[in-house]
């Protein structure tokens, strides 16, 4: 009787955190794998391994292996509000074991919200407080913006 053992077969992503609706936009992305994906002997040089993670809309940042089966993506800046991101871990040959499938998760940041301060004088204008940066031209599609002198 002959047995064939294949180490690393069916390596897969077990979780991406966070995913779904995100309340706090200051998160790193954590990816866990079912098997060690970088050699234990190389943990001192773990950040030299290529990053199998892509995020669209593009987010600049760096990958950092927390251990041989947990990858952390550290974005340079917070995620943007009112944005949907696709986080994909690609099947790649640069890991210790090939992934059996690519894995994709969706991350949605809080939608754009507009609030008014609790105290203001209408004769001085009505200040709008947005939870994200918005170009004036984009805002004008939905809100009429004008100065106190009546010029738009």
C-alpha cells in the first residue's frame, strides 16, 4: 500500500478582518490563513515577503507578517468614509504554500452624513458638518451652496 502526503494542500484564507460595515475608519486589515504561509525560520525577515493582498479602491500601505499564518496590512492613511473597498488575497506562488482559491471580502465605510451644530445663528449662515471630505462641485449636485451676499 502506498500513501502520498501533500503538505500545504488546500491552503486557504480563513478570515479577513474587518469586513462588511466598518464603523471606525482607522483599522488595519488582518488576514489569517489555514496554514503557515511563510517559513518559520525566516520570521526575522518576514516583512521582505511579497504581499498577496490587493485593495481596490487603491490604498497605499505595507504588509507585515504577525506570525507565519497571520498577515497585517497597515494603510498609510485611514480608509475614506462613504467608500466600498474590495480586499482580495490572490493565489500567488510567492507564499510557502499556494492558496487553493483567491479570497475576496468587501469593506464598506460609513456613508456620508451631514449634521448641523447644536447652536448657530441662521443670519450668519448654516454650517454643515460632513463626516468626510467632499469637493464643493460634488456637494452642489445635491445642495445649493451660496454666500451670504447672494452670489453662488
